C-alpha cells in the first residue's frame, strides 16, 4: 500500500487513495499502519476519494485504534490539500461527504490557508449523544476521580466534551482525557478539550481525541471549543484557537455554523511492505 502523509499543525494523517485500493485496510491492519514503531505512524488514515451521491467526493476517516471517525477538521483540510495536489480540485469550493455529514472546502492557498465549512454545532444531548433527558448540555458537572468539573458537550458531526479551566496542560489532558472519553454518559465515547479563555478573541486548548489519545491539534476540537466559548459569552464570533501544534481560526455565525481555516504541510509518500503485517503489536 502506498500512502501520502500530511500534517495539520502536527496532527498527521496518511491518505490512502481509494481509486487505487477498492477496500480500506481492516481494523487490525490500521492499528499496525498507524503505530509509530511498527508502521509508518500517524494519527489516522484518510480513505478517499470515494463515490458519493451527496457530494463531489466521499471520505472515510479511521482512528489509530481501527475505529471509524465521523468527522475530522484537520483530516478534511489534509484531504482537501491531497485533492488539490492530485489536480482534482482548483480554487472553487467543493464538497466532501463524511460519516458526520457533508462539508464544503476551499483551498485558498495550497499550504497555508485551507477553509472547511464544518457545519452547525449542536449542544442538544440527543444529537451528541449524551445520556439523560432532552436538553442542551451546558455548564453541567461531571465527576472524575472524586473531583467535580464543569463541562459543556457539543457535536459538529462528532462528539465533544469541553471543560473550561483556569489552568490547562498536557499532563491534565493525559490524566483526565482517557477517563472522560469512556464515561458511561457518552454512549459513543467522546473527544475531550480542556479550554482556557485568553481574551475575547483567543482561546487555548489541550486535546484528548477519542481513539487517538493526546493530540497536538484538531480542527473539530477547535470548532467545538470555539463554539462553547462563544455560547458562554466569553468570546466574540471570530476566534483564534491556540494548540500545542499551532493556531487555527474559527468563525461562528448566529446559527452556530462554523468555518475553520488553517494550514496543511505535505510530508512525503510512503510504501508499506506486507512484512509489516506479519507480527502482532504487543499490548502497551
């Protein structure tokens, strides 16, 4: 299998062109491919372009644990860049169908300015999903290791749990993220963002991604966290989201539709040998 690797502010994906491979790898092979010691290594696999009845292109997104993700903002920016590199798109907007819905992409500048219309954020628990009666999940309390935390939940095609905090760090994300991801109130598990509001136009987040773990950056996480900051009244509708990997810009309209803009970097093309799949990866 031949892959093209890109990263979006340190969040790296391998693109497997569906035109050359009629089926995606199975979940066990995905685990090997994404492993940074036993395979090429990545935060996920983008399988496309596939045929779509709803959009110009179809895309399937796989996590490093072999599970399938509904949507990825960084993944969509990377896929848009790949389509541009393949001369399949130009400067005009085009649409991509994911499991989390159809999005519109624009490649304004091939490496530094790719915009994805991520769709509408919902805070309603049945959409996300979050267990319990019908409601918007705003400023509720969850308990982790005996300590209460205020959280907001949202979906932009995939589930997010956002915790506003005065102090955030990688250590906090790695300690609390894996616990929150699998809490019973999130029946499909959840992505987790630890958010600090810097001022009316800037927030900082640390990210624990469902199925991937600690992540340097995330487009969907940025979109969800920015929407929560706006919903809280803590920020205006145009927000720079600061992450360990860098900054993306998020614009929010009155209906909570999100436009997310950020860079993509091409890393290279890689070929994985069948021998890579001949050994089991030890549990860690």
